[in-house]
């Protein structure tokens, strides 16, 4: 039995279990779920655990296939790509600054947290610009040919 068939059956079983949990939630009265902690525990918690298990399976499978692909492919190219990504993180972090921010709920976001949020946005803009530039250059090369 191939891995594809096994994963197909696992996905089918998880889907059926999820449908059963969803139907249980839909049949229950909204007011009773909101009002009763026992109802929340018996109806919502199994649904959440199913989501956690599904996420864990996905993370394990992705990690497994990434490691498998690393050893089958060109590790030099992979390391260069990871290095370039770390470089983009470093550039975004250096170009941004962080200030303490008051949140709407009355809490405070630290200067370090604000700095990392700004760096994440900077990374998004840098990588987006690179992607748009690559598409533009690819279109120009096709036009020239």
C-alpha cells in the first residue's frame, strides 16, 4: 500500500470524525453551549483536539518530506536559499525600529515585540517586491525572445 493511499484513508477518517463532531455542535442549542461550561467541554473540546491532531500530522509529514527532499536534492541550493532568507530577516530587522505600543484592550506591546512585528512587515514587503520583480523580468525576457 503506497503512502498516498494511507494518507487518503487517514484524511477520510479524520474528515468523518470531524463531521460527527460538527453535527453534534450544530444540533446543540447555542444558548446552552454559551451558558454551560460542561457543554463547551463535551462539544467543543473534542473538535479542537481533532484540529490539533490534524495539525500535528500535517507538521510531521511536512517535516518528513522536507528532510527527505533535502537529502535527495541539492543541499547546497537549499542552504543558499535558507541563508538568503536569514539575510532578508536581518535586513528587515535592521531597517525597522520598535516603540512601545498601547493596545486597544489596555495592554502594552513591548518595544521588542513591536520591532519584530515591524521586521515581519518589512520582510513581507521585501519578499513581495522581489516576487513582483522576478515576474516582471520573466515577462520582459519572454517579450525579448
